[in-house]
C-alpha cells in the first residue's frame, strides 16, 4: 500500500477558487471541517481577490487552512496547490469552490482506496435531493477505463493517492478553464486517462457524495458558445488520448446525438458540442 499504513490517513485538500462567493467557500470549508476523517491541511488557491485571508480563516476556526496565490487557470491553480502542500499526505481531495461534502465522504474514500488497492477515485456529484448533477453516475462502484471515464467521474469529487499524482505528473496546464489555450475543459478526465494508461486503478464511486446547487441554464448564443467551449476541451483530450478509430466513433456518436435531438434547445446544445469537439480534435478554432 501507498505511504503510511494507518487507519486514520493524513488527508490534504486543495481548493482552487476564482469568483466564488465567500458564503459558498465557507460552506465548503465547513463541510470539510465536519468530516469524520478531517483533513490535516487545506490549501485555498486564489486566482483573484483573496476573499478569505488566513486571519479570517483562523477566526472562523479553520486553523489548518491557508491561502496561496496563483495565476489564472484551473489546472495551474491545482498544480500550485499540490506543490504547496506541507504535510506528508496519504490522499488529497480537489473540490471545486462551490460544492460541499457529505460528512463521511473522506472516510468512505479512504476506506474504498484501502479495500481495493486503487490509487484514485471519483465520487458522484448530486443536487439536493440526491439528484445526479450534470450526468447520470453509475449505481455501483466500478473500475474506470477509457470507455466509461467520461460518464463515471466528475472532477469536483476526485481523491488521489500520493503515488498517482507523483506518477502521472499533475494536471496538463494547457487544458481547463482559464488556460491560455482554447481547450477550456477536460483537464480532470485527461488526468485520469493518463493514470489509467500507466496502469493505476481508478474507481467511480456513487456512494461518496459531493453536492452542488442547481446550475443556471444558458440559452441562445450564450448557451451555444458555452457548449462549444466545453466541447473543444473534450475534443482536445480525445485527440491526445484516443486512437483514430476511437475519435471517429466518438464523432459519429456526436453526430447521432444531433440527428436524434427532439427539441430545439437540445439540438442547439448537441450541435454546439459537436462543433467544439471537432475543433478540439482538429486542433483549430473555426470562425463563426
């Protein structure tokens, strides 16, 4: 097994933040503090104005948390946070700044990693009422591979052992929201795919629960460009990590989703995603 053989692991948390409200960040930090297996260290990586300086974190009772600064870019911020960790951690969690955890999420994550010998896992993301958020997650723990990693994982619910992060090398900073490229998504799935290719066991675990508020729905041109933007990142990851036959099959399935769309909003969303995915796989951004 990786690291120290203890029943109570050393847990670290890295939280990249940009534009989240102090209320949401405090909600996340409170859910971390309430864990049955609380973390030893929390690093908040601010890419903008520091909403909660160290002094305020201490005043709220988060004595094991501190703030560092990073240039804009979600992947860059996560990497800077991982590099800044000072404890001898066994596992690390990397939540988004607007989610929160069930009280026993860390204990469940560690127990599953220990029982299975896996090096990484993704919990599941839910809306209040335990409604799956963003996509339907598996109904039981599964091994993730290149065929199911997109539907079986969500980045806000990742947990990693130290050897996974050290072996894979962290996030690709050319991918993800705020990167200096057009590829504004896919960085988390890319990280899992690189680990899977190296032979690390990665799990999708629906019983490890992370929560978020309902996301606003964007329509019209704004919604079209949003789906296109995230499609580019997905297409880029397919270009980097999948074979030519797999990319062709993925494109055909995306075309099928457009053809079978039953409503105008769904047609626009699927068309935008298809265009973005083609751009990502071609490595270019087409003019509108």
